C-alpha cells in the first residue's frame, strides 16, 4: 500500500486472529498517525467484512502493510526500535522512553508473542499495568493504551513531533 502519511509509530500485530480487533486497531492507527503492520499467517482475510466493519470508513486512510513472516518484518523495521508487549514482562510500559518511529509489537489474541521472537533483554519487554484479577487487556485496548502513552510522553517531553490535536 502507498504511504498515506509519514508514520509517527509502527504497530505490529504478530499473527492476529480476530478481524474486529484488527479493524479497531486500524482505526487507532489512523487516529494517532501510526502504520499498521500485519505478520502472516492471519486468522482472517484482509477483505473480511468484519475487519472493514470494525475499521468503519477509516480503513481507506490507514497506512498499512502485510508481511509474510517475522524475518520480512525485521528486514523492514530496525529491531533495535522494537518494544514487545507481553503480560510476562517485568518492566512497566510507563518506564519506557518511547521515540518517534518506534515499533510496538503485539502478539496473537490467544497466545501472545512466541518466545522465539522475544528479545533476551528484559528492558525491551513491556507490560501494561493491571490488577492481578485481570489476565490481560483486549488486544485493541492494549494497542490504544500503548500508542497514547507514547504520544503523552512526547507532549510532556516537548519533543518536536507533530501530534494530532
């Protein structure tokens, strides 16, 4: 897909399974100016009615790309800019210092990120704080929380990044 805008962030969904979540995440990406990357295999077809329905009429404004596997993604996006979101991380998301063009990586709804793509450095693995009664947040909620945390840091830090109002 042609670039519709210069992405402020990159959101990666590793083998997403639920079209509604991906559609909602696409809408969030449009809202914040992020590019959505989908790593195959996908649990749905890209032209899935439910995917488009969840994205409503925003999908046409989304900067997105599908890659065949993890290696293709790593070749396209520098791995040193990746942040991996997992409920097993010890580092809280708010302690990370996000930078423009960072890559936020999220796993499958049913299983999260597989160990083989997680980095050995614990500082690159992040978790969203939640009470112990909650195993994890919905994937689309997690992406929204992470994107807006990054944008909030940039606003508070005075980074010269053009952010949506």
